[in-house]
């Protein structure tokens, strides 16, 4: 069977997270909510809609 290194890495990350929270999905969700709140404090404009994606692609400056 062919092994994909990216998929193997994802499985390792998943196993690490599972071990970190002892398989408790509620604890994982609470952790993600905390991380989300920290990001909102660091980057409030990201969620407010003040930062917009350019409608036209940015031209290469090099």
C-alpha cells in the first residue's frame, strides 16, 4: 500500500490531540473556543469585515 506522508502527519496530529485531551471532545471544543477568542483579541479586524480580499489579483512586483 502506498503511504502518503501528509496523511500520515495528519493522523499523527490527530492522535496527539486525542492524547492531549484524553479523547474528550468537549475539552477540545473549549480549547478551540479559547484559541478563537485569543485570535479575535489579536486581530479584531479579521472578523469585523474591515479587511477585505482584493477583487483584482495583485500584480507581481518582482
